[in-house]
C-alpha cells in the first residue's frame, strides 16, 4: 500500500499535480536520502561535492548541463539529467518545496 501511494504521488507530481511537501519528497526521495546513499548519492554527499546547498540549487536553477560531481554515481547521469530538466520546469513554489525537503533531510 505504501509503495502504491508513493507511485501515485510521483505520478501526480510529474504531470504537474498539486505540489505538497509530500510531492516534493517524492520528486527526490525515490533516488536520494539525507545521509544515506540510495540509487543516487545522499544529499549530504551532493552538498559536499557542490560546496553548499546554495551551490546545488544554483546549478539546478541554471541552464548548465549536468556533469556528475559524485564519481561513484556517474553512471546515473542520464537519469539525473532527465530529473534536472523536470525540476527546471517547476514553478518557483514547487522548487521552494523541493529545496525545503532537501534541507530538512540534511538535519
């Protein structure tokens, strides 16, 4: 049941559904966690690679091409590149929710 709810949340978010903190979580949590590697690197590892949370989101909000900064996950570049494109199309409100979730996971 929990898996089904997660899938539904991700699907709603990806098609532009109403953003809630839960949908912001779904956008990232499928591949990342705060301090533990999953399919992608932990948020803490990403911040270390970029230097700061601000630098991570400066990249996400730019039009720069993705160059993986965590070598162990370089093979996931195409997956992450597609997620970066989706992130860049989000409204400012939804981006703020994603950042809020990201920062909460670092605590």
